[in-house]
């Protein structure tokens, strides 16, 4: 079993059972105090899929264990992929239970040991699982105090807890550690009444900056990922892939590959794979497979995609509306229209999709790089025609996901092959496979029509988004008449895209924020107003006002025009309860079309903050990653043929691009913790586009703003002047 320990990653052998039956679970984890707690409305808030196989366990939803060694173990279906919840969730637990961080072990994403979880995405771990974890810790502490009352022969009201010790306040020498209370026992407790939570004013661990508990293992190379798992007799697989999406296999010749020493060839209909004890051996065998495919006619490419999407878009759903749109148009002295475009994006994580599968004794164990271990469990069971109780998915550390590892194709492939050959099989996608089979952020279109009256007030706002979904499309500015329509989502197949699309960090919000905040800037310019003043004049929400004021002060915003080819921009957004405002300064090279981002400041109100330094790290990572979709990242294609299959043509941000970054946390402890892993990325397209306009007078309506597009726009602007 791969077990994640705070500050340590260790590998142990465990006699595994394959049922979430309470008795089997207790037998597996050994003695200690086990506290079961209810998830309450968590399942509903996560919009769990229905169906018999998806129901939450009847007797318990989640649990903690206090062991004989005084260590506290948290079992969670969430996974760690660089966002830092292995630390912040442990802080929330340690705070409520009054134990030091170094005594907490996090067991994450193991479907045999952990309660069901929808998946790790959407900046939802702290927001939804965190409060539930605090309640569990409070229950556990109450249980421990009750046990200590008997152990110390002291009334409950006289007992206090400090750093994992229960102390008799009248007789401080009388105390018992959590381990003493748990020693030699297997105690199950489920409280009838929920204890109160610790007030924020009493916090000593949560809300404090602490180092990441997984940092040492990761910087020393000790941390294990799915590709690091090694099992006796294992084989490496390479799989025959089509030349493009939609292609059908018409014939295949595996004769030469079968003659290669040590090679096993598996063919199940169109699924063809070669396996070898060495990865290079499998690669050589795959090169010997001769295949022909029927390739469909290319009806769309990256030049025609936007027209195509508008033709096939479904009817729009009203997301929100207020007032009377006709009345708003009548009030408008100036009507402004804009169409904003986003391209397909790849996730391009450092770790490609990887899985190791082993089939033994009618049971399947898979170690997988996945954001959805429980989804993977169900998929493997379905494909192999077995009960999901006989499938276990273990999630070691994941080397980046950004939404792309919500799909589990590699998990199913490894399981199929392991069953076929009767040996452990590793499937690790090549970089080309990663780009080919990625679920891309969809190309999307936003059309906005708005109006200003004679007092420079926005009087109507008509917003239509195509294929980016509704997230962050809502109008938070003070507008009397508005309507938001959404045509299609960022997810799902059969929706007009030439290949599969899905979640990409802060799905839909990058597109919607780019469009809305660019158009707000268009109106501010036409009103001849400073873009910050224009926004503040149309804001009533105090949280939004505050983040904008804080970032303006941090950045040193000035309405004065920058010198030379430099410019500054601003953008605001709300992402699932997190408020943020971002400012940036850029320099545009007139000759090369290169945009250099000099500095970026972001102020973020994410409610109660668990680990300030960890939150800032996420903000900084978001800002840096956002430079990619803003300046260079896009997928070129012709029909189902992906033309960017590696980093030689798909350009992600370079270290040399790194601007000065300022991440400011706006404290708001009265609001429960919100998400922090995604919000910081969503303003980057708009803020840089607005800064480029300030520098050049040219408005860009399409992302990315590549050097070629910038040079072309500048040439067109010069031609118009001449």
C-alpha cells in the first residue's frame, strides 16, 4: 500500500480486503479510536451521480483514527497533485483536534480505505471537505475527553486538551495522551450531538503559514508517483494509436511484433497493445506493428472552428436576467458590441497519464495518476465485467492535473492488459499520447452587446457565451437591465467539437472573465474614464470593491499614461465564492510582437485562510500558468488530427517570462474558507489584453495574443493611419 504521511512518504505491505464493509475496514487498519462522522449535505453539494453503485455507505461516510502511538490518521478521497491540501487539510484537522501537524498522517485517494469522493477539482476540497473534517475532529476530541474522564477519574468539565494531551486543570500532573487512551482498544464512537467548533480567535495552527509537509520528499525525489510503482514480473505496455480522432482501424499486421523475443501482443477488436519487460522493448515492438486506418474527412480546422461552433451551438439557456432589455436599449446613448474568442488548450502536465494494474485472485489493484479514483474504480469494474468491490484504486502523488486527469483512459487500459496477460502492467503515456488524448479546454465564443447612457452609466448588458459554460459569466457590476445566455458547456462529447473537451483549470472562467473584463475596459475607454474608476462606479458589492482597492494600492495604480510601449491593465472576477482583482504591467515590442509581462499583482478574498503561504503559492502559480493561455498556448488541428504533439510547437510559459508577482490575501474570516487553487488564473487573459491596449491602443479580442497576431494587428493599425 502506498501511504502518504505528513512530511514523509512510505511504502508498506498490507493484507488488502476489497470491501468498504465496516468490519473489514476495522480489521485492516488495526486498533485505535475510530470516529465515524456524517458528511451531511456534502453529497448533494457535490452533485453526485445517481445509481446503485454510487450510493454513500449506510453506516459511515468518513472517519479518523487515533492510534496507540498518538498519531492521528485522516482518510480522505481527495488527492494531492501539487495544490497543497495534504498540508492545509491536516492543519484544519490538527487545529480542531489540538494535535501538532507532525503527528497527522493523510491517507488520500485510496478507494479501499477512504470514503467515496466525487473527485479533486474545482477548488472544492477546502471549501466542502474542510468544514466536514473540522466537525469530525471536534467529535473526536469530545470522544477523547469522555474517555479521559474515566481514565483520569475527573469530570469532563475539568479537562482541557493541549497538543494531544488531555489534562486535568485542577491537577495538571494528571494527564493522558491520546495514545494512552487508545492503547489496546478498538473503540468506535458516533456522537448523538455535534460539539461546537473552536472559534477562529483561538486558532494556533489553522490560519498560520506552514511549510508543505510533502516538500522534502518531493525535492529529494523520495515521493512516489504512479510511474514509480514496481511489482515483480511487471510488463510495460505500448498501445497502437490512431493517427487522428475518429479514425477507424481497418487492418493490422502483428506478425513481426509477435516474433520479437519476450514480446506479448494483445488484440481485442480495435485495441492492440504490445508488452515487454523493458519500456524500450515495448517501444520497438510497437514500431513493428503495421496498421491501416480509415480516416474521416476533415470538415473543420483551427481556422474555421469558430464559425463551425456557432453553426452547431445548442439553444441558449438563461443563466440570469434582470430588468427589461428593451428598456435598457432605449436608455442607451452609445451601444457597444464585441466578440471574444478562446482557442483549444492542452493541460500539458509534467507527469503524463500513468497507471500500474495488477490482477490477482479475482481482485484488481491499480495505482493511478487520477483526479477521480472512485470514478476510475467504477470504470475498471465496468470494462472488466466485475463488481466494483473487487477493484481498488490507489492514488500516489499526482504530478499535475489541471482537470485533465479527471479522465481515466490509461487506468482502464492498464487494467485490461493486466487481466489479459495475468501479470502487472504499466501504461505510461508518451508526451505525444498525452497531447493527443488530452481533454482540451474548448474553443469558445462570447458575444456581448452593452449600452452606456449620457451619464456614462451601463444601462444594459446582453451576454451570450458559446461552449465555455456559465461559470464566472454572471454580471456582478451594477447594471439595471441584463441577461446572460449560455449555449453549451465546456464538457462532454458529441457537442460539435472535433475531439473530446473537458475541464481545464478553472473551466469556463478564463473565457468568461477575458470577455467580460475586456468589454468593461472597452466601455471605460469609450466613456473616457479610468478603468479602475469606471469599475468602482459600477460596483456595490463591498467584497469586490475591497479587493480592487487593495490591488490598486499594492500595484501603485495611476491613471497617467505609461511611457513608451508600456501599459497597465486591470481585471476583476468572482470564482465560486472567491473574489479577486488583478493588475499587470506589460511592454510590447513593436518589431517582434513579443509581449513581456513586467509585473502582476493580485488581491484575493477567499474567506477564512488556512495556510497563507500555501494560498499565495497557488496564486503565484495561477498567475504564471495564465501567461500561457494568454500569450502562446493553443492547439492547432485539422479535423481530428492534432498537430501539436510536444513542447516544440505547444509553448507553455518559460522561466524567463517570470514577472514580478505580488499575491495579496484580503482577510475575511467571517466568510467560510473558499477555493484557492484556481481563481488566480482567470483574470490573466483580460488583464494582459487590457494592458496591451493601454500600451498600443490596439484591442485584442482573441487569445492567445501570439507575436504573429500582435505584429499583424500593429501592421493593420499602421495601414489605417496611413
